[in-house]
C-alpha cells in the first residue's frame, strides 16, 4: 500500500513536466500562428525621385493617404487644396531648392546617376500578427543576381519598420523570421518609370512661382504720375530695403522658380502628374524629367533652342528635344544628329531646315514610359489674338503692338493654324526617331488640351465686356465680342490638336475642359463684401488706406472660384520686373514709365491656370496615364501581399473613359452676317477623323466615325473653348458687373478683324514703337546680372549655344541689343507663354 506522503513528490514531478510541455508548445505555436497570418508590406521610401529629400515626398504621400473616397476621384486637386490650407506661401516654397534639377541638368548629390538608378531604399513592415511589440523579427535579404547570396539582415521589434536598399532592376527576396522560423517572404522588385514633360507655359506652370513675391503692409508704389498714365499710383509694393522700382534690392525680391528662365515650377501639371503616379502605387518609383518652357513653340522651343522669358546667366542649353535626349543618356554623352531633311516636312516647316539635334545612342538611352506634351498655342500666335480681345481700342499698347509683339485677328491666326498639322507631324517623327518612343506604342505620348479661359454657364457662355480683374493696367478692357471670336478660334485649335493626336496614335487628354467651365478669368466679384480670395479687384492705397484689402494679406495659393490668373492676380503673385539698368541701357525705354507695370501683369502669368487649375489638368492626365501604364503591364501589382497593405478606402480609382464628344458645328457659332458684311469662310467639316494607327506617321489607314450624338437624359458634351452651340454675347457693362454673362448671339466678325496696318496719324509714339515692337521674336526678357548675346543671323538651325556669362559687376550690359525682342506671352485658352 502506498501512502499519500509517498505520492506527493510524484505528483509534483508530473505537474512540472506538464507545465514545461505547455510552455514549449506555446513557444513553438507562437511563430507558427504568426506564420499563418503574417504578410510583408513594402513601399519605396522616396517614390518621387525628383525630390532629393524623402520627407518632401512623404508630405504629399500623407496628404494623399488622408483623402476620402470622393476626394480620390480628383487626388491632385484635392491634395492641392489640402496643402494650400496649411501653408500661406504655398507648399512649393520649402521644396523647390531640393530637387534633381541643377544648372540646366538633371543631376544632384542624392544620386550618382539620377536617370539610371541602380537601387531604391524600401521600407518594410509586417502585418497580420498580434502583439507585434512583444515579438522580435529578423529580416533577411537575398539580392537577385548578386555574387553574394545573402544581403543585409536586421533583428528588431516586429512593430518597427525595416529599411533596406534593394537593387534595381533585379530586386531581392526578403524573408521574415520569428523565433528562428520563417513566417513570410516577399519578392521585391521596384518598378521605376521615366516620365518626360515638354511644352509651353501651360505645362511649365507659368503664373505659379515656387516662391511668390511678398508685399509690404504699409508701403505703396507709384508707377506714373504724368500723362495718359498719371493715375498709376498707390500700387502694392514689395517688402525689402529697395529705393526705386527695378534697383538691385528690388530685383533680389523677384519671384523664384524651379527654372527661372522658363518660369517652370513644382506646380506644373506635368510634375504633379508624375508625382501623383509615384504616390498611388507603393511599389513604383518615378523618375521625372520636365523641360517645358514658357513661350515655347514646336519650332522655337521643342526643336530649336529657346532661352525662355526671363533673362538669366544660365538659360536653357538645348532645345527641349535635345535636352530630353541628354537626360536619356544619364551619365553618358549624347551625339550630334545632323538631320537636314527629316523634319521640315517638304518645306512646310521651313524653320527646321538644316536642323541639328542632340541624340543619345539607342543602346544607352533609357526608355521613356510616358511623354507628356502641351504645345500648339504659341505656334498659332494665340496670345496676339487674346491681345486683340483685351486691349481697348484707345490703348497705346495696341498701337505699340499688343504685348510687345503683334495684335492678331482671325485671319492671321488662321494662316498660322494651317501649318500646325505639319509641325505636329515633325514632332511625331522626333519623338519616335530621336527619343525612341516605339512606333507601336504611340499612345505613350499624351497630348494635353488647353482649357477654356472664359467659359461660363453651361459652357456656351463667355465672360462679358469690362475690366474686372484687369484694372492694374489701364489699357486692359475685355471686349466680349472679340473674346467670343477668340473662343471660337480656340475650338479650331482644339480640333486640330485632337485630329493630330488621333492621326499619330497619341493619347489625347481633354476631360479637364469640363471642370474649367465657370472657373474662367471672370469668376469672382468686384463688390464690397466678397471674400478676399474671390475679389477681382487690385488693392490700391487711396488717401492713406488700402482698398479692398491690405496686399500683405494676399494669399497667392488659396483656393478660389477662378482657375485662371487675372492680370491683377499675376501682379500680386509673380510681380515680374526687370532691372532698371536693363531698361535704360539695353531696352532704352526709360521714358515709357508704365513698362514695368505691364511686365508685372502679362509676363507674370496673366491668363494662365492657377495652381488649382494645374492640379485639375493633372488629374485628367493621371487618368489617361494609368490606363496607358496598365496596358503595357506597368500598373499596380495585383498580388495579395500588395493588396493587403491597402485599406479599403485607398483603392486606386479606375481609369475613366472620356465622355462622347459631339464635334461642334462651327457655323452655329457665328450668326448670319449682316447685309453688306464680308462673307465669313468656314472650312468644311470632315466626315470623320483618322483612326489610331501604329507605325510611321506617313502610314494612314481607316476612318474613325464621329462620336455619337447626345441622347435624351445624357448630359451634354463638354463645351470648352470649342463650343458646341451659339455663343451668346455678353453685356457691355464694366466695373463691378464685368463678370456678368450676356445672352445675345455673337455678332458677325466684320467688326473684329485685326487692326489695320495702314498708316495711322502720328501720335508721338514713333520712337517707342520702334523700340518696343521689333520685327523678330528671338530672345527672352533680360534681368539684372546678365549680358545680352550677340545675334548671328547666319547661324544654322541648331539648338546648342553657349550660355552668356554674367556681367562682372552684376549690372546689365551697356551694349546695344540688336535684333532684341521680347517674346509675347501666349496666355489664352489654347495658348501658353
């Protein structure tokens, strides 16, 4: 018989063994449970490589993540508004100096070769395990294609993110272990796409400097107190210790741009498109190369070297095509390509005869995944057509030639439009032959339409006559009839762009035109009680008091109803002036005092989209870009590990097809001419547009039927600058009612032709005309600290030239500037600067 006393030690032993077994099982079960649920989520640390500081990209990423489902349908615009609400100076003011754009090259200290990355920093985290803080995770990497099978390893709390540098393009296998057991594995391959941007001021971001001008709370500026312009007093004045308009201290306070000569900024729709594409896919990185320049044309700008609108010591070195070819080469050298016959299209583009470009050898050129293009407005002289609508009939500037160029009517613009198709054809050839975009992937080229500048109501109405938003310059007086003629002509430009895009297989982006209706140049009020952001009036100091608000309180990047900069807005945002020495020594126009005021409005981005407008355009481009990338297998991953890292409200918005568009009846825009009025010729409509084709642009097959007519219950098609119905006339009232839209049909164009070139009575402005309206437009406006280059009329058509050196003493050159002319900005709908 065994006593109880004898059984106690045995029971203790059994209990101990059971306890050890449970503990051992728990130790083994913990990692096994983790293995069953754990997944590895990863994202590129700095997906927008153009920003050298990952924290700048992270600011935009966090804003994007904070957007709600409705805001995700327009992520760029929604993000812009969120950023505007937190920074009175604009978010770009703290970022524009930290980019991979340095001395006209895509180079920076952050990368050995910005164009051709060899690795990306990637952030990892484990998901799907409980009590992560109580567990220890070991991360192991195995680079693919490496001589060493094992890469970096890291052991830390499972709640902490891990960071590894992953080789590109081969990637690496990343393994996660807990308690010595493998619980998750991921095949990590970063997709790095190259996005190129080229074009004019609508692509560069004109009107939206990265750092806007700041104004004094007390000080005012007088531009003229005598003669016709005697009332130019009490204007907002910049902060700073300057004494005279245009002196050195004054010029130091000029607005600042990512690229000063080209007025290119971070607010550019092309940069915002590339940035958004980098934010919405955690496995994607974007290498962005943007060379758009305010004032560019297909010829002067894309093919030939163009130095921009603002004179700087280091203007662009090459044409935009050559600059992108240089970027494609990365650290390698480009070659000179002598192409005398390829691009003038049998003499249709005579400017491109004897053309010389730069070209990267194909074996070393990086493939361009998306080419964003905005071009065509300057080619047809749309800014001069706008000058015809904005300059009053009594304007001295009209006699001087618009904005230091010419004033065009419909006849002149039509003549230039006839050559635009040939220019697009030359561009198509260069994109394929110089930049190597595959012929069978022409839809990687995205041509972006111009938004309507002055559309209201349902899109068939335009701004009325008046000077609301334009009283900064007395000469500005919007003429509604001439404006509607310009709007009608913008439709012709739009249809030429669309037809060319279809003919060459490009992707045409135009859905943003609908969003601009009601947000044009006259969206706002000029009455007491309106909010400061929607007040069209310019602050003026009268009898010691500012009206309607103090200019120091102006918010250049606040959310507004209008998405176009008025001349008043341009004055308050970019406020461009040139050095006083340049006026007197080079331009020799000191007697014409209001010249600086003209520059402070027109050359500061008037009639160009605001940052919100640029963002709205970018949203439309992003939709199309997503579809193109997905078509070629470059869209987001569809694997479960990637999808598990996205919350339900973070799902990427699906690409949206553009709505059907009815091709407008141009004849309906113009009423029947009155008796005795000259006939108004309208080009016959085609029965269709050419289908999208792949291959050389000389090959054209098939006909694409016209889009279907609107059906009952279906919203009407977009009526952007190309209106689809009669454009009613606007009221003639000005002042506070200048934004009111009228309802009368458009009068025949007999009274709105371009100003006659016939001899006019002498007005005492002969010398000014000679100085301000030179015959050739070929160099940008100068600023202090640079010299004017010598002109060589016999030089071949090339895009390369040496950059001028700054003057030794920092002052402007005192030499004459033969052939000097200021390139007129091209700010209308369908145009750019």
